[in-house]
């Protein structure tokens, strides 16, 4: 039976590998599920993972994905996991090396309830506007750039949860596909958008990770296979696909992978109104300016970089202020644990290799000119789509893979474990076994990804869920 874990950190995917002192309990490894005290009580606004990559089937476009609502049990009725109308879900992009956004996409949702039945649907569902669908969600998409806000789409439908075969007699996937909508970006430019329940694409042996980095069950390497503790759960996903030209600098030459003007940075946030008032039998009210409550880019920064008492501060902070965390990044606690618990020979502090890999981007690959070190995922969109994608990304010679952005199948846990141990070309003295062979024993997602947008696997079905 799957354990419903309170996750707080994966192995760290960015500088997420890091913490300042051994006196702070290691809240290891999970993606960014429930990583801070406040956000752990607010799952609808809890960002779990972010992905950004050059689209494999449409290489002139870039795909960005943000996931929220950790550990969504597929059978979680009668009040299913939905987007919160009081939350602003945002994707931020920068293309000039600093940690300030040039472009932001905002997503706002509304819920419509029809009828009086205590169920999601009153009969079989054959389309997104089927009258039997009693609880429906819709959303808008706004582009914020240059001080201007432009509405790109509104009243876009969200597919319902995958309740079961009686509710979807013709199958769930065709209904969900109806929620892939076109965005008009001005002129002839077009994009795609999707928002709705999906399988959680993250994969990791959390049980081992929480047991003092006993990952891989796997030191020595391959001791026994790991168990994917995120398998079987769903998340709420927002995915967009836009032309590369919409996000890169005008100087970018997409035919030259060495052109650092083609590097974009990305992070995601959620924000809530400052005030919520409970009014007994009357619906609660919200008021005030929006306040940021969660922030994420390449999974796992807040978990291990920031002491527990400051995690809520990090969630509310901006990347441009991340310089205050730089000192903590250079002396990572996972490396110390690997050294102390498993007697591994790891690089000494200061770990500038980790700063390069996770905070500034790698020179000649995905480090933009005049880069400001920050918790931002950097992606060089001039790097061609890989014809032979490798789960270990750059460590396997696949320059399109993590940490150059992040694809769905990139094994960020294994990559980060090896980076923590110094098992990368950036520290040649330590790029040896077992440092460069560490693994949590989980190499892929529990469901295959789709070959086309939105790429994420369909959500697990409630009827067949066994927990």
C-alpha cells in the first residue's frame, strides 16, 4: 500500500542540494512537494515541479509546464482536486541574464457548479460541455510584458478528474484532448495551452531518500531496485507551448547552439490575496493585494538550501534577491551526508561546481551573458532536439537534457545525487565510481508520456485506484 508521505525535498535539483549546517535536520528529497511550513497547508497553491524544454515534435516551439496539488489521490471525491479561483498561477521568463522577468503568463480559474447532486457528474460524460458534468472549471491566460497586460485566452475549459469507466464510457483521454486549446499571440503567431489533472511525472524512491539519503537502496550501486513513491498520484498541470521567438532575445541565432543569446530563464509562482475572512455559514471573502506564497524552478531549492525557519521567506522572495543564499550553496549538506554515511570522497567546499551547474548555467551551454546567480532554470533553445534522449541528460552527453532546462523524462534525482558527490566532469578528480554511479534505483515514470502536447500522461483513474 502506498504511503502518503509528507514530502519536503527530492535530492535537490537546483541548488536544492544545499543547506547551511548539519545542525538543521536534512529534509531530504522529494520534488518540491510540501517543502515549507505554510505551503504544506495550502496544496492548491503548492508548486510541485516545473519543466521547460524545446518541444520534441515541434522544435520551433518551447514547452513550459507547472504542476501543483501534490499527492492527488485519483479517488479523491466528492470534492476533487481543483485549481483554486483565489490563486494566481504564474510562469516567469527572463532572457537577458538577470533575475527579473521580461515576460509573465498569469492563469486565473473559476468554478461553475450546476445541479444539486453531491457528485462531480450526474451521468456519463461524453464532452467537456456535457450537461452531466456538474462541476466545471474555466480559466483565463494573461500575458504581462513591458508594463502591459494582454488577454490571450478566456473561458478555456479544464477537463474533469478521471473518475472512472462508468463516468467516461468512451474513454477519458478523448475528453481531456478537447481541453488543448489554441492561443493567439498576435499576428500569425499561435501557441497551445492546457490546464487540468495529469499523472504526476516525477519519479523517486522517497522512502529511501528520507532514510538518510539511503537512495538507490543503492550504495553500493544497484544493491536493489528502488520504489517510486510518487507512482499512482495525480497533480494539477498547466502547460503552454509557444514559438521560440516569443521568449528569446531578437539577437538569438537558433542555428548556433553556442549563441548564449538563445538562453532563457524560467521560474513559477503562486500568489493569493493578502486577506481571507471566514464568515460562518456565509462564503469566505478575500481582499487585498496578491502575495506570493510559493516559488519554484528546477525542483528542490527551498527544501535543502534554506533552514526550516526561513523556508516561508524563500517562497515569498524574488530570484533577484537570491544572492543572500549563495554562501549556503557552496557547502552542500547532501555531500557531507554522502561522505559521512557512506564514506564517499567528495569535493571540499566551496562547491563552485554546484553553483555553475544549478545557479548560473554552464558556460558555452546555458549560461547567458551577464548572468546573475539565482534559483532559475536556464535553457538554451538553440540546442537541437535530441534524437536519442538520455535520462541522465548532460551527464550522458545529451546537451538538450537536464540541467539545460528540464524534460519530463530527465532523471533529476540521479543527476543531482552525482552532482552532490562531485561525480561530474566539473570536478574531474571526483568523477569516478561510485560518485558518478549513484542512483535511487528509479529510472522512469510509472506511466509513459504522450508524444505530443501536453506530453504529460493522462491522470490515474479513480475507480481503479488501490492506494
